C-alpha cells in the first residue's frame, strides 16, 4: 500500500506525539521484580492430613502441626514445586 506524502506526515506526527507522551511519563516505569515467578503462582486448596502432610502434584509436603485437619491454600509455581507457600485465612505461613 502506498501512502501519499500528506498521510505519511500525519502518521509521523502521531508517532512523535505518542513517543513524547511516553517519555513524559517514563520515570514512572519500574523494573520487573527479581523474583518474577513468585508473583505468578498457582493457587489450590488442600486439607492437611493427620500426619500433617498435604499432597501437591503427587508429592507430599509437611505443614505446620497447628494446621492438622484444616483446609489451607497452597501457592506454588508449576516449574519449581520445591518453593511453595501454605496459607490459612490469607496469611502466609
């Protein structure tokens, strides 16, 4: 598709306006967290067994004694099952 000179100038002006608007607020852009995987975890609920274990993807993990018989939320990353968190009523343990 061929753009005539008038259309090209209009597009270039829009592109410059977009760039200047971005640069005006560039100081607000933050770096990504170093532990980005920790911010995108899967969530599932499990009941802690009497031997204080919970099962996650075929693996058994130990939970704190005070959680025996209670339902907990497990936060984990599918690529790194060694790093998981056990939460009760929204408070990480």
